[in-house]
C-alpha cells in the first residue's frame, strides 16, 4: 500500500485541550493514526489564543494538525453516551482533565476498559493521578516551578527563569506518545490495553539527569549556572565583538586546541586549568581570558577559527533565521498545508525521518465539529 504510515489503522479518541495532550496526539496523527479530537461547543482554549490570522489561531493549527474534529457537550447525557460508544471503537483514549474529572463523567479507565479491554487509556495531568498535589492547577509555569526545572534555569544569583517554550507541556506530551506506542506494541502480545499516567512535573524531573547527578554525588547542590555547563568548562556562551559565541569544551584535548587557537598555549599547562574540575572551579578567570581574546573578533570570524582548530563552536541564531534557514528546509521540519480559509500556511513536522515515508503531507487542523458526520459513520456506522 502506497506510503502506509507506521500507525495507519490505529484509532485515537482525543479528549485533550490546550497543549500537552494535543501535542501528544499530533505526534500520533503525524504517523498515520486516525485522531478524532473531541471539543466542547466553545472549542479548545487554543482556538482563542493568538497570534491570529482571519480569526484562526496559529497555535491551534500547529498542534492539531492531521486530526478530525467533533463537538460534544459532556454535560448532556446523549452526547456523553455517544463519546462512550466512540471509546468502544477506539484503540487509544487520551485525556488531560484534572484527575478525577473523567471518572466523574463516566469516562474513567474502569468504565471504558470494561467495555473495551483492548483500549489504551492515557491521562496527562500536572502531577499525575496519585500525587498529593494532583488537584493543583496544571499550568506549564507551575510545573516548571515545582519540578526544580525553573530553579535550574537562569543566571547564578539571578531570578529563576522559565524555559523559552512550554517545556512541561511538551515533555509530558512527548512522553505520553512514547508510552502509547509501547502499549500498542505490548497489546500485540497480550491482547489487552494498558492504563498510562503521565505527570508534567514527572516529565520535567526525567529531563534533569545533570541536576540529579549533582544531587547524588556533587559537592554542592544543583544550582543555576546561566549559559555555562554546571560540570564542564569552558562550556557556554562568550561575548565577542558583535554578539555571543558558543564554545563547548568537554575534555583536555579540546582545551589544548582552544588555548592554541587563542594564541595562549600556556593556558593548557596552567595549574588552574589542568582538569575539567579545576577549570570549572576557576571559571570566572577563564571566562575573562576567553572574552578578552574574543573582544575584537566578530562572531562569524571567531566561530570559523574555532571550528578550524577542532573546537566545537557556533553562533546563537534567532528563531526567525532558523525557521527560514537552510537546516529546516533540508530536514523538512516545517512544510506547508492548505487551510480552507487561510490558504497555504506553515505546518510543523515531527522531527524523526522514517526511511521511505513521505514528509510534507500534513492536513490543516479541523474546523470546530468539521468531521461530526464522517466519524459517526466511519466509527459507529451511523449518521447524525
């Protein structure tokens, strides 16, 4: 079959909104799963968050690509009954209500799995289904704050800083999609579905092996280190004449090459810089030496010199330049899709390349309730 995608034939019932859940299910849809997005009559909150063009939200378009759209009011018994019937026809059910809400609606794991034992039931929440904190608001900023992630981000002595994007939502969505794939594989052997519980805080803690390593064996507790690596030096961003240069030295041989590139080979035998640990201890002095060398150099010149010397280095690119740049084009990370009212718009692509799988075949996010009749007919054999 032409361009059969890895998840072709898998049916996903998506009762998620905003970012963590929609991001998870978008990744599944990218790989061919038939994802049916259920929205309340007023629509997902992301339909109402800008930036907008002709009343359409870019955020909603990006994270709801390739899905089919339906509307149900879960306060109405008839609509709730239809959603339960759709769950009996699904392979995967994904929700990101506050813990306990799905069960109160009769859409909990026990309710749905009793009627469909093969169902893989995935929940995303701020703190997981069993945490004492489970009832706290599940906002990305709260997750960054309470996971320790935010305390690790920012300049030493400065304020804790959130990551540049909603990393708590995105990490939870990514881990949830990974777990669903594992459960689908397991079901091939057992014939039985699996309950999946993903917490945003949990996902962020899982993304901090360096901080955990410092907590385990470090002489000092994990703390903010700004743009430098907390354990290796010099490893960070350094000021040059017209901007910043990223330099990544991870071992002694690379430091020797850096010292030679700077015209200061004696630094490689300086007692303060003999080991990575000593270079980290004396980071302030070493940074001053590097930035004195970089001061008259333009970023492009310094990066070229460092790369030619075998020292990992780069400029710091602005997002707009990245999105319009060669790498994104060469790797097909952004493509175009057709929207019924907006025409050609950008579409995000999942980053993994599957050999033989065509990219740039994204569909626009669904209009509110756009596929109501089609899904009822295809999944339940009825029209409405």
